[in-house]
């Protein structure tokens, strides 16, 4: 009797994104929908992304969070909710704590119950801005409300979850999916399009990466089934927004004459243990760990912008860029 082998199609994994209307959440959904079943939640700002199911959910309501995870039983849950503006977090500390930390506590609890890996997107602002290379093992010493809430979330997820990933990132840039929310990158592009002067901060130095680099790194870690790790992701160099804007002009053939050097507000906590005293506030993340672990090479700020230019090639600046590029042909591995 002949043996007959029945091929069972591989089950498509489900990714649940809390905060799909956010800049990070919407771009991750657009990227992952090609290879995963993607479902996202929103609170007050519904967003339409073809091929992605969006559901209303208040992340601060434990019953709604439980219902989402029980009904969908996602393999991976990405927490992309948060108040990311340094000034907005300083002005409304309670809201910052609720969105950046408390909401995550609810998600982690039910991810444990329904056996979903939880992925948290943090940032280099958990550190104090000293002139050094920060490694993953350095103890967070935030001096802003934004950094304080993210450090709290990092600590909680590592102590409470049995299956997590934390990605501590540099500044992420790109175009969003909500007309009512304009990203810093879009504001920069709109200023050049309308021939308006751009006031650019020259105090805070951080890495800059196109949001799709984060998506590509996440995809590799998901495919490798990596668990219980904290990784830092950044360009391999740093720049102020003024320097980033100059790189942008060089890459996108815009006039540097519209760029004006300035200094934006940096709201330091009154209780901060670390207060930068130098000319610059530095957030240099050491990325040797993730480059070695995944065998990848992350780009410089200028190389990231060159990737962005290729990704948006052929897209009119006047269109607003509400559809993200595929990123095909980019080799950073």
C-alpha cells in the first residue's frame, strides 16, 4: 500500500496591534499585512488600511482588552500606543502614564493568559542624555516624563511577562495614515513644498531610522521565534534634527536655505537624577548586540534617508504620501 502524504497548509500567524491609528502602528500594519493576518485596535481615530481589520478598543478598559485577546488569540501582540511628544508628556503626566505604561499592564496580563507574545516599542529617552554609548544593560535614568513612563513599562514587562520582546529605538520617521495627524517628517516635507522656513532643533542628538527598518527587524525576530530579549535599534550614527534636515535636503534635492538652526523645548523633570550639562543632549544607542544576534547591519542616518527616498520614489510630495512604499530591494542584512 502506497504511503500518501497530505500537505497541510501552514497556518497564517496573527498579529494584533494595539494603536493601529498611531504612526508606528499603522506603518507596522501596512508592512506586516503581506505575510501575516493583521488586526488592529483604535480608540477615537479609526484608520482604514486595505487588508487589515480594525476594531475599537480602549486599552485602559481591562474587559475590552480581554475580549480582543480572547476573540483573536493572536500569536504576537504589538503595543504601539503612547504619547511620544516630550512636551505633551510633560504637560499631561497622567495621560502619558496611562497610555505609555498603564495600558501596557492590561495588555501584558491578558497576553499571558492567552499565550500571545507581547512586543513593546520603547525609546532611547529612557536614558539621561549623557555623552556616551548606551548599552542594553545600562540602568535607565530618564530625565523626562516621556522617558520615565517608558522605563516603567520596560521594567514591568520584563518582570511580569514570560514571553516578551522590547525594542528600544531611536527616532523613527516617515509618513502616517491619518490626515488629522501630521508627522514631523511630513511637516518637514510640507515646509519645503510651500517654501517655508523650518526651525530645526540643534540641541538633542539621536539616531534616525525610517519606520520600515524597525518593521524589517521585527519580522526577522518573529521568524526566528526570539523570546524574552531587549534590543536597541538605531542608525549607526546620531544627528540633531537640524543635521537630519540637512541630510534630507541633500538626499531629496531641497534647498538648505530654508533650514534655520534653533532649540526646541526639552522639559527636564524636577526630580531627574541626570541633568545634561554639555552643549548637546546625546542619545547614542549601542546596536552591536542586535547586529550580531541577527547578523544585520543597520544604516547611517544618511543611508536611511536614501532608503526613504527610494521607497517614496515617484510619489508626488503634494499627495501627502498616505500610502507607504514596499521597501523592495533594500538590503541591510
